[in-house]
């Protein structure tokens, strides 16, 4: 037998199937919503593709009041649902603002269970009492803020908040202390939203040589004009100490078409990334997808454009009850992001903020989901699950608790390189605990005892 014949004989041997073939359900992540999916919404029935994708049209037609919601979806939802939303809007700590893109992706035949409705439209009937240990600004960002609009908590990185508006408002926003307009229940702190005020933050960053990494968030950098985006980017790139920057925006998840239609904005971002590359500085986009339902052909097209331009994107999700708090949904989200070359970076425990107890879940749930997700795709496409410890301890690997009292829902964290010597507590939502533990949380004395016991076990 010649060498060539031997090789072809080997090639002809049957392939041994070590693994069973995968069924079509394994490819669900590639199954993106296609076509003019908005046309079933009464108000968008006559809206063509060009109009629907236009970011200005999207902004103008965002739903901000129960009346606007009703006139948009009309007969798609029951009068009971609209009434429930009306009362929900009144009691919510966040203003409401939902893009048409999001409205079109809500399953209006079952809005109570829909993951997108859950994130953006509060319903009075679903609200739960807040946890007794909960506060607004649970991350104490204002305490680590040397100048307005800048949080310097970690040694080498800082969070710059140049504006306090977003293309949508998320019910679960960490910064509900500052984001959006005042609501019936919360008066907002003032962030530096005026370009002249940004200069104070820039001066501070320049004065701290250890600051190498700047997160530009808000609010949402989608709402910065192309000119402001470029000005901020270039001002920071010019600082010798700044080596890394990330622009944070929820935009790709809630209004992906802006990347395609707001040419000036996308060009400004690309220009900063290109300038950064020439200077040896890393500039990225950080975004915030929570549900696989948020991802459609429009998202795919927008992410493709950024990829072609060399703009890398990372994603940070929040673990939200009824949105992504089960293994299958989280795995689908992670696979779908990876498919679009968006790296799933973090999944956060829901912060302990006011008025959204129905959205939180337990540390144990997160541990279980993480175990399931890890191993299903590339490691760099597998998110790290985090708890941003209330009280300013910063981000902690969820599994790194010093002690976790599962029964009473108390996890104790430490953060030696952020706040040495201090402990930080995260509390599971009370309605997820057994009835006897729920009863213990109703009594202030037992509350204190449980917390003290958990701290003692941790040390
Ligand atoms: C999240 C955060 C950062 C960035 O942290 P990474 O873990 O590097 O993504 C920086 N500053 C503050 C205050 C933050 O909350
Ligand atoms: S986009 Fe971000 S900053 Fe704005 S409301 Fe949502 S979570 Fe808050």
C-alpha cells in the first residue's frame, strides 16, 4: 500500500460518534427574531423598516406614561393590565421610559410573565415590601465620590458619570438615586451633567497617577452627542496615566438600530477606539443585555458593524427574577451573546435598591445557575457571577462569601484590597425564604441576632 492509499483508507474509516448528535434546540441561540416584528403593535402597524430603525423616531416614540402605553398597544393588553401599570408607574422609584424596540418585543399575550415587560414596566400588583436592610444608593457610590459625577473606589479605576439620562429607564437601576427625573417617591441627587462641570472630574483623574482605567457611564453614553462623546474620549486619551477606557451603554440591548442610523455617534466611537489603538490604549464598549429576547436581527447587524470596525463589546447582565434566573435562559443569553462576538463579562446579583424586591433572587440561585452555565461554551464567553456588596465593598465573586446563612438569606463578604477590615452583607429576598425564616425577619430583635450571628461565623 502506498502512503497515499494508506491515508485515504484512514479517511474512509467511519467516524466514531462519541457524543450523541445535538438536536435543533441546541441551536436556539442562532434563532434570532427576523422581519418587521413591530408591525403587530397597533401604533407601529404602518411603520416601515427605515422609520422603525431610525434612532430619532425611536427616541420620540418612547413610552413614558400609562396613557402613551395605552395608545401604543391599544387592545393588545387588558384594561386590568393597564390599570395595574398605572398604579405601578405611580409607586415606582424610577421614571418610566420604554423604547418602541422594547415595546415591540414584549409578548403582549402574556405581559405579566414577559421578561422585557418585567424590566421596564412596573405593575403595582407585583410589588413586594422592601427588605428591612435595604437602602437607596446601596453601593454607597456617593461616599466614594471626590467630585460630583466621579466615583473612585478601586485603586486603579474610576467611574465617570457625565450625564444622568438613558434611552430607557430600568426598574432595577443601581443609580436610582440619581438617574432620570424626580418621581413621586424619590428626589434625585445631582450628577455633573454640564460639560463645564466635567472638567472637575478630568482634573481629578489627571491628579491621580494610579488611575489607569476609566469607565464612562451615567446615565448612558448613548445619550451623549457625538461631539461630547468624542470630546470626553479625546480628553481622557490625552492623559498619560489613562491606559484603558470603557464606554457603558444599555443602547445595544434597547435600541440597537442607533448604531446603524446615528452615523455621527458610531463614527465618534470608532474614532476614539482607533485613536486609542494607535496610542496603545484599550477602548471598549460595555453593554447590558439581560434577556435573550432582546436580541434580534437588528442587534446582530449592529454588533456586526461594531465588530467590523474593531470596536469590541463586553456585556454585563443583572440576574433578575422572572427575566433570566433559570439555567436555560441564562445559558441561551450567554450563547447568543457569544455568537455575536459580545463577550459576557459579568452577571451581577441584583442590587438592594428600593421598590424592586420582586426582581431580586437568592445567592443560592445564582450559584446554581453559574454551575450550569460554566462548561457550556468558551471560558472567555462565560461570565463571572458577582455580588457588588452593599455598603461599598465593591464587586466580589459571588462564591467568595466568608459565610452564607442560606436559611435566613444572609451572605457575608470581605474586600481586603478595597475596604480592608470591613464586612459587607447581602440579603436574599425574604419572600424566597421558608415561612419560619420569614417570621424571623418580621421581628427587629431576631433580625439583629441573625445578622450578628452571621458576622460572627464569618470572622
Ligand atoms: C464596576 C465599577 C468599576 C469597574 O470595575 P471592573 O470590575 O473592572 O469592571 C469601577 N469603579 C466602580 C465604582 C465600579 O462600580
Ligand atoms: S440604562 Fe443603566 S443607568 Fe440607565 S436606568 Fe438602566 S441600569 Fe440605570
